[in-house]
C-alpha cells in the first residue's frame, strides 16, 4: 500500500534580485567555460593548420594570445551577462508578480 505524501500549494511572490543574479552568473560562467573550450579547440585547429602551411610566427603568436584571451575572458564575460540578466529578470518578475499574484506551485513532503 502506497503512502500518500502531503501536498501544499505555495506561491512565489518575490525573487531576490541579488541571489538570482549570483545564481545565473554562476550558471553562465560554467557555460562560458564550456564555450571557451570549444572555441579554443577550434582556434587550435586553425593554428595548427596555419603552422603547417608555413604561416608567419606573428600569426601563430596572435593565435596563441587569442587562445588565452578566450579561455580567460569568455567565462568572465558570460558571468557578468548572467548576473545582469538574472537581476533584471528578477526585477521584472517582482514587478509583474505584484499585479498577477505570482506563480503558484505544488510542494510535496
């Protein structure tokens, strides 16, 4: 015989602006690392092709600098964009929730 869990309906009436920004900044930073690794791999392939074709050492050096910049800057830029976007969306949600009552959801436990 299955035991039924007690269910409660809750309402999300407000989202913390800073906590939403920090959470989305962390998620976007992880995405930035993943994208940076993908772009760095593509850049490495082009760099290897440039080196194999007898490309200039200046071009290879620029490729190496670009490689480092992508690996460092992309996660930081993504995190900043994530924080700003998360904070703005929380502000918009809080404004709209005042007039609509917020989102209701069911919790069991």
